[in-house]
C-alpha cells in the first residue's frame, strides 16, 4: 500500500511540474500534459466499463 501512495505522490508531482512548465511556455510540456490526461481518462474509462474480470478456473474464485 505504501508503494501505491508513493506512486500517486510522484505522479501528481510530475504532472504538476509539467503543468507549471506548460504555463511558463516550455513548448514540449503542452503535448505531454494532454497525453497524460488522455491516458488517465482511457484507463479510468476502461475500468469503469469493464472493471476486473472474474477469476478463471474451477471454483469460480470462491474460497473453499
């Protein structure tokens, strides 16, 4: 769980840094910000539509 939080904080810090660079006028930062937003939207959309699939195999994933 701690690694997930570290990844969230690092990702948000990187995104904030890219946004700041885009505001300052650094040309390559704009497309990277748009790419990050679209990537997150696609992943979230896929999770919302499909979610996690059920485990395969005997027992259907139920504990015995």
